[in-house]
C-alpha cells in the first residue's frame, strides 16, 4: 500500500513539472514571436491606444481624463483649468484614425487623421503627428512644445 502512494506522488510531481514546462515554453514562444496579445498583456497599452483614448476624451469633452494622459512636465507647467480653457476653444472632433506609429526607445510618434467639424458644419480632415513619452511604463502625450 505504501509503495502505491509513492508512485502516485511521483506521477503527480511529474505532471506538475510537465505543466510548468509547457506554460514556460508557451510564454517564451509568444514573446519570441512578437505576439501582440502577449505584448499588450505584459507591456501595457501601445502608443496608438493612448492617442485614441486621448482624442476620444477630447471629443467627448472629458478634459480631466484627457489631462491625465499628458506627460508629467506638461501637467506641472499647465493646470487642468488651463487645459480645459484651451481645449474648450477646439471645435467638435468627428473622428480619429491612426495612420502610422513609430517607437524609438522611450519616445513615440503616432500619425493620425483627425476630422473636425467647423462652424457651419464643414468637416475638415488633417494629418497630425502626436509625440509621446513613456513614463513609468505608460505612454503619455507630449502636448505642449
């Protein structure tokens, strides 16, 4: 009887080690292959995600949420009230479309097509390059030069 229990404990250890090995190899393969799901899960949002959320917040006039996506030095130089006043003069944003992005270390540039509606209902699309800086593992918009 004692011998049978040892065999099942050994079999259980072997099963656990096999499972750990399979999980480790799977994550390694995902990382090496550059899987975007793996990268998003472990490295956080991409610069494009930050830009979309930033402009969606502006579009919906959620200025406090957009302000939180600004880089630290921008928030130190300009208050939320200053940001609100400046953004309050911007006409209605109709759509945001990411065209391209480039990442170089801790900085990125995301090129978007921003469509705004002007007085009288005229819709104008323009290409804009949005600079970003990675702070504490998160992409932040570098709004003011």
